[in-house]
């Protein structure tokens, strides 16, 4: 087993600074890359002893491969992947920023409509880039979006998959994969996930503008959340978010875009490239 105590030097390169997270199947450490003199995150998967741990190992390997092939300023970067003493190690870029979930949970709403619009456009452009590279994230949620000085960073591609696997459109299979509050109707019913990320992102952006601690389909149980996602109505953003008179047109268009992103039927959802065009016209009108 690798020695990952605080202050130890791992593989003659990574100085362990602290344990960030520890779970039943792995750990996450903050370390300093002494070659580059910059902080990194090291995810460690324990030696697989059962099917769940084997799945974790497979996800880690898939996450590295996906991130290695993506190059975008709003996506976390993977630095290295290696196996030592039967353990797998994934070295990631360290981003000193809070998640959107933490920001909403700890702070009163301090962002202006224009600042939220900037974050919204960056997120849409990022997810559009991911999808156009034939990757479906499958777990877009506030906890997986870091906000660094209004710059959103999409993280945790652990359950992401290529759009086509063996020439079949990716589905969730028998198991429900993702986070209930932000799942698409097709994720809940094991249908093709072609436009699933659009729905999940729409739910996240809705929460960004409302600054509520839960998404638009919240419920007390997974069953209630699932029912709301599949058949429940969502109050239009324009009807619940306070705004100044001069921002009415802007909020109405943002509300319309979000509403089209969270349409129940995948084929009815607005394409992210089209959504970005609408929002860019709003942003341009501010200048």
C-alpha cells in the first residue's frame, strides 16, 4: 500500500498535503506537484475486492480517458493515471473554488442577473462542447460545478460515457445512474440519453437563478422527485425571480430558454447551440 501520510513524497513527485475525503472505496488527497510547484488532487481507488470496487476502478480509468481527450477552459483537467501496489491513482487539476451547491447553501444570493447570465452561457457552451465530442456527462448538478470568480468549471466525469458504445446509443441500463433531482425523464426510464444533459443543465440553471437549495423537481423521496420530473409542472422562472423593470425582457428570454431545456420530451428541447445564440444576443444588448 502506498504511503500517503501528510508530508510524504509519493512517486518522488507528489507531496501529500492533506486528506480531503475518505469513503468506503477510495480517498481523495490534496498534494503538491513538486516538479511543477502546483497543487493537484489525487483520487485513490482501493484494491478491488468486490464488484462495486471494480466498477469504481473502471470509472476512474474511463474518467481519465474522457478528460484526456477534452480540452476546454471550463472543464477540469486530468494530469495522470497510474497503478501502484494494485491501487489506481488519478491525478487531477486542483481548483480552489466552491461548488455552486456550496455557494447556494452557505450564502444569500449575491449574484446579479448579468453575472448569472454569464455563468449560464459558459455552462451551456461547455456542455455543448462535451456533447459534440460524443460524451454524455450523466451527472450534471450544482455539486459538480465549481465557480471560480464567475467562471464555472465542470468536474466529476466518473459516470460519463461516450454517446455511442459498440454503435448503440447510450442508455442507463437497468440501474438508475446519476442524481435524482437533476435526472432527465429518459434517465429514469432507461431510454436513449442523447439530450439528457440538456435537461439536467436546465434544472441546474433554474436553481442558479432562483438560488433555492433544491432543484425545480424537488421532493421528499426519490419517488416524489421522479414523479415531478416525469409529469410535474415547473413554475416559469419569470414568475418567481424578482427583477427590475429594465430587466423584464432579459428574464423572460432566460426563462423561455430554461423552459425549453427542461421539456419532458427530448426531441422538444432547445439545442444548446440555439440557446447560446439567444443568450448571446441578450449579453450583447448589455454593452
